[in-house]
């Protein structure tokens, strides 16, 4: 299982795991390119959302927490409750909790088939 946030928080490790899983080897050039793309400044602009630009991947993965209204987050959590639990995502119970970025909402992986 690969979660977006795991890749955003540790892109080189996750990329190496993916390559190893499919039997490929990475190159120094590829690792440098991934590092440059994922270790830029800030989360980027709304206009850059679907462009390949250098941004801070961790900040990008957390951007929804400051942009989405809590009412939408609450509804998404209601609809996706079972999947979120299975995949290791923690729910938030207030707008204040949602916006506290020091609270990690991605639990350590304990997923098995």
C-alpha cells in the first residue's frame, strides 16, 4: 500500500521502495530530480496545482487543512469513514483540530491484506 502522504513526506524512500518492488534500479539523476521537485519552497499557488513545479511536498499534502471548510471535511469523513480507518487516516472533530498542522492525521502503516 502506498499513500500519497507517505510519498509526500519521504519521497526518496518511497520512490526507492516502488522501484525495488517492480525490479528496477534508480539513478542518482532521478533521485536528484525528485528531490528538487519535492523540496521547493511553499505549497505553490492554486494556479500551479496541476503543474510540475518545485514545491514543498509536505506542505502541499497538508494544504487542504487550511483551505477546505470544516463542513466539507466533516462530510468527506462521514462518507469515507471505513476507507479512512482501513488506510490509517485519523479524523478531525473540529475546525480548530483540522487547522492544527502539528497534529499528524496519517497513522503509521499497519496495513495487511
